[in-house]
C-alpha cells in the first residue's frame, strides 16, 4: 500500500536549524518526513545527508565528525558531504551505495534545507529578509518543537483574534476583537490585517514603547499585518504609534514597529519545528531590550504551543468532525489552499516523470 500524500510542499527552502546548533557534533533532525543528519565540513560549511548509514542502517547523526567527514558511530564508516562513502577501517568503500545529500544554505542567521528534488533547487535561494541585512534593525528569537500539524500554527498566526484570549496578559486586548479584519491575496501570498486607533497599549507593547523612548501610557494606534508565504512562512508587521500621527505610516520617532518572524517546518504530519523571533526597527543596539522581547515572545508562544498541541490531540481523537470556517479564518483558509495547490502540482509532476 502506498503512503498517503503529504501535506507539505517538498520543493522549497525550509529553516532547518540555527547556526549555533551545528557545533562539533552532527545534528539529527527530521524535515518533511526525511530524517537528516546536519554537520559542518572542515571549512565550516553546513551540509545535510540522509540520516542512514549504508552499511547497517544506523543513524549517522549519532556518530561524530572527523576531518570534515561524518563518521558512523557503529562501525566507523565515514561519509562525505555529497553522500558518498570516503573510508572505513579495513574496507574498500568504492562500491558502497551513495546516500542522499540535500541542498543546504546558511543565510540570515538560519540553516536552510531543500527536502525535495535537489535539481529543482538549482538557481533558487531562500527568501530575502531585508531586515537581516539592515544594521538599523535588531533580531532575537528561538525555536520550539511542536506536536501539531504545521498548518495549525499557520492558522493561528493568520488569525490573531486569539490574542485576546490566549495572550490576555501580554499582547491581547478587547479592541482586537472589535477591529474588522481584512484579507486579500497578493500574488502567491495571503495578507490579513487589522488596525486599531486611540487605544491603550497592552503590557508587551508598553515595554516596547519604553524601549523606543516613548510614553508607555499614551494612547496609541496599533496594527497587525500578517503575510503568509509558501511553503510555511508568516511575517507579521506589528507595532504601535502615538495616536493621531498616522499609525503604520507614522514617523519612526513616534512608533515602536517590529516584524514577528515565523518559520514553520514540518517534521511529520502531526509535528513541526517552529522558528520564531522578532526583528525590530528601533533601538537596534539595546541588547537588554532584545533579551526582554525574546523572553516575552517565548512566554507568548509557549501559550500557543499548549493550545495547538491540545487541539491536535482533539482532532486526532475526532477525525471525522467538521470544523467551522468563519470570516476571521479567511487568512488560514487561503494559506491552506495555496499549499494544497502546490502539493497537488508536485504530485502531478512526479507522476509524469515516472517511466511507463
């Protein structure tokens, strides 16, 4: 019996790890159902190969590095960056089968991997993150392993109505519920947005106003603009500006604006790696503020994690129950349609390439 079709796009760049995770030891991580072993060669360049020793099937990620090669910890077979065996005690490895090597790029503070057809990756590159190249912006973040379908996290991020309830003590406020949400398609992306005027900032944003040198008790205009990009990226422009100065378009000196960075990388059908952070366009050299925002985000996203993992368990328990689709769900619904169309196109292309 053939395996059911996956729910993720394969021919795309996904965030697989942060650079500091690739140390003097290999890293094992499953991406889009593919167990991979990540490591650095002798020059420090990142690579990924199938986490499978061609000798006896041991996990290469449980081995060690030697002279830039990945050495299996079971019998000492050394593998090169291209998936070819390069040596083994008392053995001629020339005819050993080759294992799969995955395209890898290190950019913008992330290790990116292409889990699909390696040839399809040629001439492509991970998305450009303008804030990562701008010295006037600062970034801090982290990652979680989440026991839920990655699309549930996309749903969560494309509908921020939940902030009023899940994050009541940090970023939530009743005005989010009261503000109308707008959703539209922008090429191959989905955009949802909310704007609130003349309100008091919630605790997290009061901290940001202080960091920007602004009055935390002043009335503000607040915005949330969520942008989904395939295969699983959501960038959320958020911020507050002193009320009456143009909101999103206010002068930089009168606002605290940021981009919530979200990369969802599928592990299995019911688990994913969630790389999160915040890039901010104010006080870029304030490391203490970066740490405070990171700690605040960690707490906020931990609340999301608890909700999504319980939601996933409920959905597995009741697979035949239908779910409501309301106007606030439009961003997630459109995002899923984009993913579904891309997955279907890949499956058709795969069938057409098969002989006979």
